[in-house]
C-alpha cells in the first residue's frame, strides 16, 4: 500500500517541477 502513496507523492513532485520549469 505504501507504494501507492509513494507514486502519488512522486507524481505530485513531478507536476510541481514541470510547472516550475515551464514558468521559468
């Protein structure tokens, strides 16, 4: 079950990183 949480966390981080890169 922890894997699902990790995947969700990774996806959230990836989306935030992509947003930061696209704005800069």
